C-alpha cells in the first residue's frame, strides 16, 4: 500500500533521476514528479501544485549547479537556487509538509583544510555557493519542518557528470585533464538517495552533511575510477585549476550529524566507486 506521498521537484536531473529510480523499488511511497514542466520560479504555480497534490514531503532537486554558468549569469543562479527554494519552502509550509532541500559543499570557502561539520560557518566565495546558501537560508527561515542535505561531487550515469565523461573519454583512448588542487569527496548518488530515503520517514530535522567518507582530488578520483574499470590510468593528467588567493580548495564534509544521531553511515568513497563501476560493468 502507498503510505506516504512524495513530490520530487527537479526529477529529471542527476539526483532527481536517481531518487525516482530508487523510490520506484518500494511500495511505500506515492511519488509525483516535476521538472521544467513546473517552473519553481512561478510561486503561484508551485503553491497550486502543492495544494492539489498535498505531498507529505517535498524533495528539492532543482538547481543551477554549473559553476561557470552561475558566474556568468548571477541573476539566474540566484533565481533558481534561492528564489526557487523560497517558493518551495513557502508552499510546503502552507500545507504542513516537510521539505528536503539539496545543498552543497560549495557553501564553504575552500580555505579550511580540516573536515567541515554542520556547525562550521559557511562562507561561500562563488556565485554558485552564495546562491545555494541563500536558498538554504530561505528554507530554514520559511519552513521549520526542513532538512538541508549538503553533499559533494555526486556521480551517476548522466550527461553532465564528471565520472561518466572520464570513463567515456578513457574508453575512446582520449586524454583527460583533472584538477589536482580541488579536494573534496566523490559521492555516489546511490548512497545519497539511500540516506534521503531514511529522512523521508524519520523525525530528524536540520542540516545534514552527506558525502562519502574520505577525500581526494579530482585527479585521484579519475585515476581510481579508471583503475577500477580496468582502463589506462595514464590517460589522466593532473592540472592546476585554482587562481588567485586560493592555492588548493578544500571542501571536505564531515557527516557529524549522521554520526551523532546514528541514523545512517555513508560508505568510503573508494568502496562506493568500486561498487558503482563493478555494477556498471555487469550491466554493460
Ligand atoms: N551534482 C552534484 O555534484 C551536487 C553536489 C551537491 C549538491 N548538489 C545539488 O543538488 C541539486 C540537484 O543537482 P543535480 O546534479 O541533480 O542537478 P541537475 O542534474 O542539473 O538537475 C537539476 C534539474 O532541475 C531542473 N530545473 C532547472 N531550473 C528549473 C526550474 N526553474 N524549474 C524547474 N526545474 C528546473 C533542470 O532542468 P534543465 O537540466 O533542463 O535545466 C534539471 O532537470 C542542486 O540543487 C545542486 O546544487 C549537486
């Protein structure tokens, strides 16, 4: 029997698709999905949709996350990442629904080498990070029944996906450049959506960090992936990407709230990656 009604906004995106795939496997949830067919910038349309469907939980997977695109179009980045989140927060509050809002390690400055907990103060430097923090703030202020889930470097089979592109290039014998000076944590969409699944029915609220355990550079991520896939690791070249004051950008999330509450345990990034590639090889 379908017990709980869920609305996934941004359902065609990388994380939205992974969530839909995962929730399809259970009988417990009745899932409604929207993407560009319901512009979350249209506050009235968002409110009408919420009122009509009356979901118990709304998961906001809508986002403008291409860093360069955000820098070049600040107004649109804030519209999608901040105003869109505001509209969903207002609509969910009005129907007493819980909102699960996806956010990012980029709300941090990149200057702190240590792992960052939910209690560290965000200080974004990029338009993307600033617009995502503005979205988080709206969600926090406008709906007390909120969960903000910050994650990093999420991979899944998708067009706009770093890992998918690395594997594709390596299979074609092409040279790959990957940065050495960005340190964070590759996170499998599968591990993330399993955690979100738990949040759907839990009584937990607030901010949660949800990255796989450990940390590496994009260069090491790409090398490890090619190694696990049995492809030529020499195709990857390490390059420096950061400019200006920051020499190496560190945004390593510590899943402290998960550990404190014991609600879930994320796998090590190497384990999750190895499993993902093994599964991909089996399924062609
Ligand atoms: N991917 C990561 O590594 C990562 C890491 C941490 C946090 N996050 C956060 O997780 C969220 C989802 O990320 P993702 O990688 O799944 O992004 P994605 O693949 O770009 O998916 C976002 C979806 O939202 C849609 N969308 C954009 N503007 C919209 C609007 N105004 N109204 C309705 N739908 C709209 C997009 O459609 P179009 O594609 O047609 O624009 C796309 O289908 C984002 O908020 C991102 O900040 C992502």
